[in-house]
C-alpha cells in the first residue's frame, strides 16, 4: 500500500519482537471430503488448542477466525496443532448448537 514501508515491523523488531519473515496471511482448512464441513465447523469452536509440545499458544476464543488461528499454528513447531475436546462437548454442540456459528458451518452440520 502507498506510504507503508515496514516502519511498524522495524519498531517491533527493535523492541525485541521475533522475526519470522515476510509471508502471506495464513489460514487453515481441512482436506476436502464429504465430511469436511462438519469437522471444520467443530474445530472452529473455542476448545483447548495445544501445539505438539503440549503448550497452549493462543486465545481459543479466536479459533473461529482461521486467519488468526492459521497464523498462530504456522508459528508452532511443525506448523500444526491439536484441538482437545471430549464426547460430552461434541454432544453439547449437537444438542444446543455450537459456541461459534456462521453461515458456512451451520449448527445442523454438527
């Protein structure tokens, strides 16, 4: 964009922020199959998410936004994460609907 020359990044780096490169905005999506929308909708719910070391690394309330979660996962070891839930949580979604819902991932899909 005109007038934007990286001054914000330079200021953060000077203050000690981690340099991880200039990349495109990341998102995540599951491999496409007939059940894709169901699993993808469930994984966007605010349940515990950990990296491969077992560390929590982001506010799970932001999981509904794949840009936030995709960028956070990209910075993790191996570039992936696990969402932790049990059958009781899934049943709650099936009975009461999800915590985060949108047109693309309707409650009926759960």
